[in-house]
């Protein structure tokens, strides 16, 4: 069966999401993942490791019972040698472990989500055209983090933070079925956008929330959401710089990162495309 074909089962899996109290469910999940009771958190962690085949030998702290709660396990650091970072002068590192959902050109103000579904660059970045203009006709990569993946987000290349933007929204799931079924899901979900100046020109990274992922934090701000805000909010920055490979953010539970570059700025790694697995630090693209 064509994976892009929409089935009755896909509709049945997706339709209930329109009626769920997304943020309430995510707040309950947030509370449960921070329970410190050894009996509860150890059982939860051990079940998760078995269910998703988590390789704890890669963790800086490989003892599952030593984490204070499930979320500290879920956002665990890896060993320093677990994810080598590309070192070529023009090489751009993948910022996360996960899989490519889509990547390619931005057609004016339009990004491709899935067959039959596009969404607006301007909407993704919070509705301000002056913020989206540098990325029109540029390039994008949408990277999906599954539950088993490493959930810290790192810099693809050295850059200086210019602005952070919080955009309110729903918290639909962002798995393959939902992305195929719900129009504009990445521009509808709650998200945090970071915009940088880099040697490849402007770069934006959108950290997209999802059901059970109502908590996004950055190293320069701490937890951005919650609280949920009713309107777009932005914070300007000066003098906040990062090297390639530096940790910049994390999902407390997992979701999607969308990386944006300007016109003619990058060339994606040869052969890279939808559904390809990726690891943080490996080659994602090269810049001009």
C-alpha cells in the first residue's frame, strides 16, 4: 500500500484528536513524568526501555534507576563520544536524532507537509512577514523525533541567536498518520521558533509541540511553555552565540524540529529524503 494513501483507519485514528483537550492531557502527562516515587518512576522507565528498545549504553548515566523521575531519563544526556559532530568548514550537522519527515525547497511562502497538504512559512514563524521574508524560496527540513530517540536539540552550525518566538496553538500528534491527515499541523500546533545569524545566512529552527509534549525549554530561557500564552510573544537577543553541536533546547517528551535556511544557502546531503533515519551530529547539508 502507498504510505501516502489515506485509509478509513487513518481517519478513525485522527478524527478524535479534534475533540481532545490537548493542553489538559499534556499537563497531566507533564505531572506524571515528574513523579519521584521510586516504585512508579522505575517501573515506568523500565517499561519504556523494553517497549521502545532504548540503548542505555549510549547514555552518560546508564543506570535507569538513578534518574530522579521519568522526564530526566527521557531527556538524558548521551556519552560525549556517542554522537560525533561533523567538522568540515561548510558542513551542517543534523540537530537531532530522528527521521526526515520532509525536506526540500520552500516555494515562496509554502512548505510541503505531505501529499495534498502544504502550509504557510509565515504562519509557522508566527504571522510576521518581516520574519519569514529571509526564508522565502529557501530550504527546509522537517525532522521527527520518535519516543525512542534522543531528545536534546543541538546547533547545526555556529551562530548567534537573534530572536525567540512563542506561537500558541493546538497540540495534535505529529506522527506519520497525523501529518498525512491533518492540514497544516505544524503551523497549527504550539511551537517555539529560534532565529539565528550563521555563516550560511539566516537560520530558523521551529520546535513544534504535540500531544503529551506541552513543555519545551531552551538553554537561554529555560522552560518556555508552559505557561500557554493567548498570543504570539517574542524575545530579542544580542550576544548569545553557540558553536556547532552545542545543546540549545529539548523536548520534555518528543516531537518535531523544522530547520529553515534562506535562498541558495544550503545543499542537502546527497540521497537524503523522506523517511531516512538521521542522528544528531552527522552531515545534514553543506552551505555555499
